[in-house]
C-alpha cells in the first residue's frame, strides 16, 4: 500500500514518563496515584492484538493475566489481527479504535513509527533492556526520535536437508557457521540432489508476495545492499546486488527450483510442500517448517546453517510489540510491553510457540524447547548474522512499498523476462520513485 495512504503525520509522538517504572517494579501506576489522591479509579482496560496463532494467543493471555493479577484495577483482552494488516490498522487508527498494543513485524513498524501512529516508549522500558538485544534487533524499534517498539522474538532461515539424499550424495554437512556452504558449493550439491529426487534440487521459504523480502539476505551475502548507508538511497543496481540477482536467476535457468516456488508467483509454502513430499532434497526456510516436516517426514530430515557467499546474512523474521496512539492508557500499555519482553517472559513465550528469542542472553537450553533443541540453537546462532544495514532498510518508513517493488522485479528476473543487470537498474529506478515522493 502506498505511503500516501497512511494517516497524517503527528509531529510530536507521545513520550512516556518515568512513572511507568513503578509498575515494572511491581507497583501499579494507577494504584500509586489513587493512593495519593484517595480518588476512586475505574478499571483500566487494555487490548492487545496478535496474529491468529492459537498457541500465541493463549500465551499472551496467560502472561497478561499475570500482569493483571499484579495490577489491581486493570484488565487485558487479547484479540486477533484480521485481514490485510495495513488496511486493518489504518482503518482503526482513523477511527481511534486501534488496540492499545499491537504485535507488528519489523517490515511494518517503520511507517507507523514515522507518521506518529506509535507511542514513544522511552522512559517506560527499563534502560538495561537494550544491553540484552543485539544492535540490529534493538534498532527495529529504536529510531532517531524515540523507541517505538520492543522486538520480542525472531525467526530466520537455515538449511533443511533430506538425510537420505545427503547420504547418497556423500557430502559433509556443515557443523558451524564458519563451515556453511558457499553459493557455488550449494548449487553443486543441489544439482546432485535433483538427480536423486528426479524433480528439483531445493526450495525457498517464501509464503506469498508480501514475503518477497525473505530473499534479500542473498544481496547482503554478496556484499550488496537494498538501500545505501543512509537507509534511503536505493542500491540494487550495484555490481554486488546484480551478482546476487544473477545467482537467483541460475536457480530457475538450471531447473534447480520449481517455477511455482517464486517470491510473488508462487503463493503459500510451495518450497516447504515440495520438500515435505520428497520432490526436493534441500530447503532454505524458517522454524515454521519444523511442525509440518515432523508430521510429514519424522526423523527423515536434518538441518544446517544458512548458505553464504562473501558474507553471512539470513532472513529477518519475528515480531515487536508497540503501543498505538489510540491507547487511552499508554503508560499502562507500555508497562505491559516491558513485562511481556522481560527475560523470563520472552523465554516462556518462545518455548510455548517454538519461536527464537530476541534477547541475546537466551539460548536453546535456557528456553527448554520440547523438541529439536539443536536445530533451534542453529537458528539462534544464525540470528547473529543478520546485518544492521538490512534491518534498518526493512524497518524504515518506506519499506512496505519498496517490498512490493522488490517482489515485482525479482520475479521478472527469475522468470528470465529481465536480465539481472536490467532488473537491478529498473528496480532501483522504481524504488527511487517511492523514496523521493
């Protein structure tokens, strides 16, 4: 959706005061103020909106109930974000009916932080929190003019492999990040895998056109960038970016990846489905594949690290929690965000939902995953390769529109309608029309 459709900018975002630390310490702000004044206060109702993931909804409500128990005179209702996010959120903001707290992706947060739709949490979130987030992960919510969200959990891409296929090829599987397969090596293995499956070599974990950005790590692995150092200047026409596009074009020109498994053309989890049915020997995907593969092919698959080239990078998935300008109780809502992103509660949320923690001090053993602890640790290790410059590009104010451009041109390149050089040049020009309007 174009940036121009966002509600008008509010030049000064609400900034929360230090009073909110009372509640983080276990003292309700409402209770403290009422005690001072002796005046009765009504119940303060908060609404938290999340994607319709049953386990996550249950986790949020369970944690919210703990918060309410420690904050008399409050209530928290967890509700479902419906439909297309931007349309849903903009409509509710316009009517001043947005939930107090939203669960929001890094790729969505930038536009709303920039136009005044989110509350500045500076002063409400304990300052020591920043020490337990990597610089890229903290930068998702931290902008030049304030803190507009706290990254709760992440996910990224690693490499899944069919044990039978890899055994027949006779290749060693990387055991550390430093040993991860380089591009040419990976394509050689994929070509051998294709001979065994009789269909394709590997799949990629897009799940629809809105997830085109999941291919962006390949640009950074090759030393390129989506946007320049200023976070605004399109740079998909550089030699490094064009080289990454050429690498992606080879996937399809050589028949290693199904033409149905493409950023925009292929909807749904095509790559995952092909791997689950034995039609590919390798898969680059996120942790969401685990449940489907456990059901379809238990004990027949393994994992190793994401592919690399001159550099390392992986997909930036996950969600932050932010307070909206519609909140009638922004300080209390910010306290709830701080509570939900505490070390203990991040660990509990990730354990129940099989997510990766945004906090740097948590590893797989700390969280206590029910299954696949080694694989989850690989994902946690892989998260350290996500570049700060890519995070800033994806969490910037223009990104939702830029991602649409990326999806359009990526498919044109992969289908052979444009050469990689033509794609890089035309994509960059189309991106400029977004960032300069």
